[in-house]
C-alpha cells in the first residue's frame, strides 16, 4: 500500500455532449477515454447543476448548487471566501493545481466586484509571469480564457506560446470581439481549420503543464489534486489540420426536430425555432442570455460543424492520453483516482437547438463521466444518478477528509465499488441567467423529469423511460396531472432537504 493518500486527477472538457465517447457513439475516435472506461466505471446518468460554465465550475469546487454558492450565472463570480475542495485538500497536505480554464470570475470587473479573469489584466503578461496562485485554494494555477481563436487569449497560455517559439501567437487569434481588441491589423474569425499549429494548441499546453505539476508534487513527496481543465470541444468549431477533416460531413447523422415535439414545446423553445426570434420579454438585465437567439440552422452547415466538433473531441482525447500515459510511466496510476467529465452538454441539432441555452433537455444537462482508480470497479457501467456537485465530497472522502456540512453533494464511492449501488434518487439542475425573468429549475429522477419556470404557467414533464428522446411534453396532459403534482412536491422537498446547515444543533436552546 502506498505511504501517501491517493492522488486525485480531475480532467474536464468543456461543453461536451455525453454521447461523444467511442463507448457511446460508434464511429467517434476516443481510444484513451475508452481505455479509461475499460479500466474504470462509466456513468450514463451524470448531470451538471447548471448548463453553463461559471455556475457549474463553481459547483465543482464547492459541492453546492449555484443558488447556494453565489455564482448563479455567467457574468457573476464565486466569492473568494468560498470553502473549496482545493483549499481543504491543500490544508491537508495535498499539492493542488489547476491548469487551463477556470472561469470562476467574469471578463469584466468592477471596484465592488473585482475579477482576476477580466480585461485588461487578462493581457498583462508581466502580471501572469509572477502570479501562479493561490487562487480558490489552488496552490498553483496556469490559466487561459479563450475558446479557439477568441481574442481573450492571454495569461499563462500566451506566455507558454512565447516561451516555446511562437512570439507571433497573436496572428492566430481574432483581434476583434466587441469592446475587446488586440488592435490593428484586423484578424477575422477563422472557421473549421485553425491556422495555429497543433503543437501550440491549448490541449498541448494543458497536458504538458499538468504533467509538469504532477512531477513537482511527486518530487516534493506530496499527494496531488490536479485539475486539467480543457477548453474543447466548446465552439467555435475550430481545430488544426488534420483534425478538421477526420470526419466526413456526408456521413454525419444530423439530429432533427420531431413535428410532434414542436407542438408540445414551451413558448421559450418555440421562439428559439423562429428565424426572427424575439426574446425581449425574457431580458431583465442588459447582458446577453446564452441561447436566446434563433436556433434555425442549415443542415449542410451543421453537418460540417458536427464533423469538426467530433474532430475536436478526438484531438482532446489524444492529449488526455498524454496525461494518462504520464501517470503510467511515473508509476502513479494505481494510487490515483482519475475522474473525467465535462462542465455541461451541447446541442448540435437535438430538439432543433444549437450549442446551449435555457433548455434542460438531456443533451444539454447530461455529461460524460468516467472514474478510475483505487476503489473503482473496472469495466463497469452504471445508470445510477450522479451530479457534478458530488465531486468535492467524493474527493474529500477519498483523501480521508471530512466533508463540510455546507456541501450538498454525495460521496460516489459506493457506486465506484458497485455499479448497482445508488447514493441519490434525484438531481437538481438550475438555469438563472436573469434574476426573475428567466429562471428554470429541474428535478431529474430515474424515470421522470420535471422543469419549472419561475412565474410562468407552463413547464415540462417527461417520462424518460418511455420517451428517452424527450419528444412528448406531458405538462398539460390530463392523465399526467397527478404525476406532475407529485413531482412538484418532490422538487420542493428536495430544495428543503438541500438547505445547508453550517453547524449542528448543539443545545436544546
């Protein structure tokens, strides 16, 4: 038995549809993730707590729902005072590190709510040469914020490109993005094939630097908690050659909207299916709502986008393999709990939708999830429900630490050991881009799903067992009224049970 507590490696992708693993989708090439699944347990019913980045990423740190930890939407931030799994593990002797995407804070800061991930600091490379943490309990961070060629490129990623022989890295990124600019001459957005050589891709940087930090912890004789936080396959659909042509668009099965489903869709969903979609009634702040736009799309264009999306997944898999191979070569694999997942899902035509937004269909809220390591059954698959808020309690228990009472997640270790076990009978999912004008809350059970829209008479109810594609909304079905009322009570009861108690009751009065 190792003298050190188990290492913990969290690997996340960004906006990855849960099916896009070779084990789930024949034809897509993910040999390293398939190997991870063969050696561990594949979860088929894992969910995010919110289908956007900041809220879910903050939940991965805190073990709390977004409505509890405070980063309730994009454009907000997780309070620096938050209790985080990284901070607790660091205090217990772990080397804690985050390489890649954080997105715990917004791109704009104010005097009242400063942001370390905001302009102009994002581009102040002198600052990032000196700053590597601490940051939300991570002893060491190396950060970036861009997806593909977005002009948000900077921070430690830009330094790495310069140090590795690409001083002209700005030429491969847009220099126009609203108020943000690199200056002249203009570099327009690229499409599908990225001019950036693969060896300078963010995947290569994240894999290399994650391995380096693992080596640092090993040399210092410390167990590690390392989060390798990849950016792909989040749009733009952009990847270096030859990955942009790895899949043939003509062979792509493009999802389509069922006519009956359109008839039962909510007013919010039906508006998104109009070419002249108008969401002014859903706007309460001047800031954009992700997904509140027309989702009408051209099938041929979408087929090419999907092909490139699959190529991005396969390139991601290559560099995840670099990290897994490094664990093997260093003799660390047997004592390392590895979890791979994504922060939320992605629509590529399912339900007529594109990318993400205020919709809680399985495609947007379900995530790929694989665990491997000490105490994890090999070659198993489970339909047990799991939420990303379960990661902090699971990691803390694996490290022999206690779990704060304020954490709402569950320890998944029983499911790791036995795929037929279960630690929860429901998950909760939120979307709150606007304080009151647009707020969804969803209860997911083994067989049913209910979504409530704040202040609205409509909602969604699906029988996931009989209708896994969620094509028939039963909200207004008279035969389902009793089920709807039962699930509404369960949603309320779930919220009541989840209210955190920061301390136990210690006296009668």
